[in-house]
């Protein structure tokens, strides 16, 4: 992630934001399923860390949210930081998580193709996907450069939370 978002992957900064008992419970679960902090969870292990039975598409969406470096595995730091931000993150941090899941190549912007892929993966637009992508790009891409940066995405979320909920789909986390 960029310098501005460095705390998204800094468990030493975030670990004090959740109760110690919760931290210990998360770590115990991680050790039981994955084996240790240095080990990484694959998709099958990841689903064992979740408390509820979720359908495959929801699991894939959550996996994308947790997999910050997009290597197909979840590291302890990614797991801890994402759980912490979901529990105690600011509005901006939570929107940053969703934005990062949409930003497939990690260049801190979401291209039209990345938005289309994200909508296909996470959303049910209720209309033709390309039409939905065009409409969302028009609403987000205020500088007209063909991609959405995090500030543009943040503005979109604030200005039209209902449309954001449709875009985020399975990743529509509570932002307050």
C-alpha cells in the first residue's frame, strides 16, 4: 500500500485498537488453523478462521479484502489488520480496505477494467454490467483521467452511499 495507508498493514500500530482478549482469541484461532504467525493461510484455511458459514462468492470477496498484497495467501499481519479495521477502523480506513480490494494491480487507482472486474466479482448491479461501470466511472472519475483514485472513491462513497453499497456488493462493510 502507499505511504499514506501504511497503518493498514502495521499490526503493531493497530493491535492496541482491539481488546487484548480479542487479540489473543484471534491469535489462538490463527495458530490452530494456520500453525504460526510466519505461516500464511490459503483459501481453505481462511474459511476455517471465519465464524459463519458463507457461500463461495462471499468467501472469495472476503479473501480479496484480506489479501492486501494479492499473493493468494493471507499473512498474520493482513489478517490482524483487516479484522482490527473492520472492528475499529475509521470511515476512511474501511473505505480504503474496499478501494484496495478493487485496485487489483496495487497502483493506488482503479481503472475502468478493474472496476468492471470488481463489480463482476463483488456486486449484483441489477443492470447490464458495462452500463453500471460507465455510470459509476462517471460519478467517481471527477478529473476525467480514466481511473479512480482513493480520494475520488472516498468522495463517491460520502456523496452517494446507496450507490456505493451497490458497487461494493459483498464487500459492503459498515462504514461508521
